[in-house]
């Protein structure tokens, strides 16, 4: 438009119309004030058809512009509650004429079904139906407005048509359309000039007086008088109650008008309310002297009811004293149910919200506000009421205000969304929980908390609500307040986290000094509920001791003491069951870990240390080693060729016969390389291998050392035909080869012979009971001598693994072999391999076995875990002499030479 209106206001969509005016929603740019913007677009005049010519003349266009500007300017000069308030004067631009007024809902013409100049009809206007009370209220307001015009402003409106009446956002009827208004002469003796009525077909009907609403003395007698408007308000009331159809239908024809005026005395108003029908006969009459004036119209019986009187009183509420307002608010609550909802929302509620500014009247005003709130939707509540309520949530004086608000907290919770409730309404509860408030307010707020916990989240409870309740609990000296704080704790336990309960709430309860029964019983409920959320350690260390302390209070009755005992027993049972289950789970976990570790080690050793390497070679090499190449793993390509093959499918299953365990040794011995047939013999002059110091894995015995991972029996015999055998814990047997001495003679042994290496080992070489390779060590029998009696002379240079060291130098020196398994030894003299890896197989060169001479100290490498053997009264598993007296059973853990 390019005028001052568009510069100062943000113009929105069209909301209503009135004749040539288009009414838009507007907002002031600087203050955000809501307004209604009346806009007349000048190009509309060019489209108006005429009976005489297609387009109106320039003069006719100017007449329309002048009429519209006069209509707005005259309205701006009149200031009254029943006049449409102008907030921005009329402004004309090249393309439009506009001015701004207070916000409106629609024109009365729109509400009666006339949508001219309204392209898109809003849904709320289309479905709007005027209630009788709204008509009564509106007509009273029109009568009051005419009273102001006639008595104070000395002006006659002259055209009271539906397009000249507007309904604002509060539902009030406002008078506008003063385009035909005329100011009365100030001198009673001088008549007011009258413009002769003449219908001009060149002008738009809106710019001419509507003959259907004109008084006969003006049209026929050319007399201008305030009574003209009273005749017009009677015709307007008839049209409103007749759904927009006027009493006269002249279509601008003067003759038709005369005919209908002549029959006016015969008119009956049977369809109208009885009291209004009486008023109509005194308004729509040919003689002006017989008509009601504006004051009499307002006092007619049609408006004599409690609802209209209530609204009339509220319109002058600002003029009343505080005592009068208080009395009115008390009685208003009884009549509110009789008002239509639209009247409550648009008329009563705005007036009540305005009175919230007077804090002294809050106890009387708030009950009426809450009655209307309960009929509203949550959206309507948040938009219309909550902004006015928020400032009073923090008002402490009078305290009755807080009590009234707290009583309706459930209603506020119901009407507000979760976020709005937490941010805008919860400050009311926080304010009421302050320690400086009277106990009555605190107690009321505490009783509210359990009812609203469902609407609160963890952050709100922990950061805002719980600290305030805790502070009040610590500082209050009122018994009822303390009990209610405990009940609040009970209601929010399900929201609090374990840390807050353990570190803040439990210490708070522990500091309770009073032993009053109600406090103790409320505390019992808190502890009982707390047991559902905290760990067993907290229950056992903090809750149960405190319950015992409270249960011994001197004021408790027997049944109350029984409640304490039942709770203590229940919580104790819970701790018992949970902790027992915890310990059982730990034991199962330890057993599973031990079993898994044992199975993993046993599987790896029983299958051979090189099994992983063997599988890897098969994986990367396809069919294994290339032809013509002999490798360590190629010698174990099948189970039939495997020297470590055992009879059972499960390498860890115990054997049921001596043969089953001995076959394993026999198979392995058969695969050993041949050696000289002459056996090695030791004489009494041969240096003796003395036992070393106790190993880190267990004690060693001079007779039968035991390793940390199992026992191995190394038994020299006096029988030259007996074989010196080394029975390890993994079912493998190794024999002494060149450059190695694997036997440890006892003091009773003077000499023994080692048979040729090519002699197979048989079951006949063993006597006594057999034992599975992985059986557990036997318990020490009763009467066994102390360990110190069984140990020989220990050397300070013993290995950390509990091995033995030669007392005299042995030549050649024994070094760990570079290949062929872990824990083996290699002779520096001839390079022969005499050691066996831990479950990895044999890797030997078939070279002659040199004579072991005591020239250099024996060098030890890695020890192999051995398996303990069974000992009997006669010979042991490896044919040990009975002179050992069963000391093998007293062995600890032993790792001899591998």
C-alpha cells in the first residue's frame, strides 16, 4: 500500500469484512500490539457496475473516498468503551485507504451470514451462532453507546446497520460506521440541518443510507433527532434475532417503504422473546415521542436477568471499590455455571485475568478463574490463561493465594503439557517449600508432591525438588511437616539414582533425632521402599542397622515393633540370598577358569606342542611338506606313525589297566634311535647328583621329586635289568641319551646300569599300581616324616625350578638344544640331541651315546612338569625298591631334568 499503516504495522491475513472495508489481522512492529487493520483498495471502485454507465465517474469515485475517510475520522473522535477504538488514524495512499483499530473478531454482518468482500470465510465465523445472552449483552452495549452519542457527544449515528457493528475479541459489541453521522445543534431553538435522503444508483450501497434501517420521520418528514437511532436499534435487534432478515425489505424503493411503515402498527413480534417483544412495540413506532430513549432501552425487562446484570456490573468493574469487588467475586462463582462457554471465555475470563494484578483479591478471583480453566482445552489454557498466572505463582502475600493455587495443582497438571508444567508451574511448588513459609503452606505443598511425581523427570527431581525437600526436612521443627517430607521421599525414590539415595538420603535419615512414633513409622516405609533400589551392601551396612536402632524406640507398640522386625527379616533375607548367589557365582567362575586353563594346557601338551605349527603348515602348505623333504611334522602325519599316540581317543582320560599306560611308553621307546648295546654303568666312585634347594613350585624329595604341574617319578634301581625311565606328567617317556644324565641316585644306591637305547620298554619293567598321567597328587599319608627328613643335601646353586645340580664337573657340558623341542639338551661335544620337548615329540640324531664323565658342571634348561606316581608297599610304578619306604607320597612339586 505504501502508507503509514504498512510502515508501522505488520499486516496479516484477512479476518473479516464490512461493506467496502477488508479487515486484516495486524501487529505493531515496535511493540507487538495486536490490531485490526481496515483497508480499502481503490481499484474496487472501478469494478462497481452502474445502471447508467459501466464505470463510475471520477466524481463518484471521490465521493466514495470521502465517505470512507469521514467514517474513520469521525470514529477516531469518539472515545467510549462501546465505540470501536481507533489506534492508528486514517491514512490515504495512491492505491488504498487504511486505519487501525483494536482487535476484532468479525463484523455483525459477517456473523449474520453476509460474507461480501470476504473471499475466504474463516471456519469460526462460518460456524458461529449467536446465543440469546450474547444478543442481550450486545444490545445493552449498543444502548449504552447510543446514550453516550445522544447525551454526551450530541451526535446522531444515522445508519445503524449490521455492517456498522463490530464484535471484538472479548465478545463486546462496538459501534462504528459514522459515515452518515450528524452532530446536533447546540442551540435547542435552532434545528439541525438535514440532508435529504435520496438513493443514488451511481454509488455503492455501502456509501448510501440503508432504507431498511431508517426512521420514518427522517425519510418522510426530514427531521433529524436522536429518536432516529432508537428506531434503527429496534430494527437491528429484530434482524439479529431473525438470523439476519430485516423487518423491512424495501430494496431502496421509497414507495415500498411508505407502504410498510403504514402497516407498522399491525406488526406482531411473536417469534421474539416476550420481554423483547414489549420493547419492540415501543421502539418500532411511527411517532418518535412514543419511543424509548437509550436509557429506558437499557432498563427494559428484556435485560432484567442475573446474567446480563452480572456482565453490566463487570463492564464498570474498574469504578468499584476493593470491598465491592471482593463481594462480587464471592457471588460470581455461583452464577458462572449459567453462562455459555463462549461468554465465559471471551467476556468473563478476560475481566478476571485483569483483576489478578490486585494481589489482595487473589483468594477471591482465583476460584472463578479455575472454574473456567477446567472447561478449557490444554492449548487454550496455555495460550489464554497461563501467561497471566505465571507472575502470581511467586506471590507469597497473602498466603491464602499459595494455598488456593496448591489446591488446584492437579488441575494445572492436567491442563499443562509436561514441559510447561516443569518450567512454568513447578516454581509454585518450589516457592511453597521454602522454610520461611508458614507450616500450613509447607504441608500443603508436601501433600501435593506425591500427586505430581509422574509428570517429573529425573533431572527436575534431583536438581530442584529433592534439595528443597531435604532442606525443609533438616530445618523444620513441625512434626506434621517432617512426616510429610518423609512421605515425599517415599514417592520420589523410584526416580532418584542409587548415588543420591546412598550418599544423600541415607545420611539425612541417619541424622533423625526424634523418636516420635509417626516419624519412625514413616522412616520405616522409606527404608522398606529403599531396599528395592539399592545394593545389598547398602542394605546390610546402612539400612538394617538403622532399622534396628529405630525399632528399639521406647514409644513403639507391639504391632509397630513387629512391622520393624518383618522389614528387617525381609531385607536380611534379600541380602542373604543375593550374597550367597554372588559367592556361588564366583566359585563357579573360578572352577570354570581352572578347568579351562587345565584343559587348554593338557590339550596342547597331549596333542604335541607342535600341533599348532603342524596345523599351520597344513593350512599354508596345502598337502604338507614337499616330496623328498623330511620334517619334524612329516614324521607325525598320521596317528599310526605318531610316536606319542595313546590308545584312548581322549588323551586326558585315565587308563583302566597297566598295559594302557605302558603301551604309550612302549610306542615312544620303540621310535627312539638306536644306541650302543653296551649299557652305561655307574660305580660307587661316580659323583652323586644331590638334590637342590626347594623349588618355587613346591618341596623336593630325595626319593621321588614332584613338579609343580604334576609328579614324575625318577627311580634308579639296583637291578641291572630294570630300565631307568623318566615318566613325565604328559604321558611321555624319555631315556638318557648321549651327554645327559637324567637319574638322581639316592644314598642307598651304589650303582645301576642303563640298558641299551634300542631295547624296547615293556610293561614287565613296571610293577606296582598304575596311575593316569593327569591324576591329582595323593595326600600325604599319616606318619610320613617331615619334609626335611626326606630332602638330601641341598645345593645353593640349585635351579629356580627345583632341579638338581651335579656335585662334580661333567664332561661334555650339556646345553639346551636348538631344535627338537623345549627343555631338551644338546651336547657340545658331538651335537647329539638327547632332550624331548614338552609334548612336542622327539627330535634325535641316531649317534652313539658318549660316556658321561664328571668333568664340567651340569647346565640346566627348562623343567618339564611331572606327574606323581602311586607307591605301594613293594615296588612303585617304575620298579622302585621297597627300601624307599613309600616316601614318594610325601613329595610336593618337582621339576627334574627334562
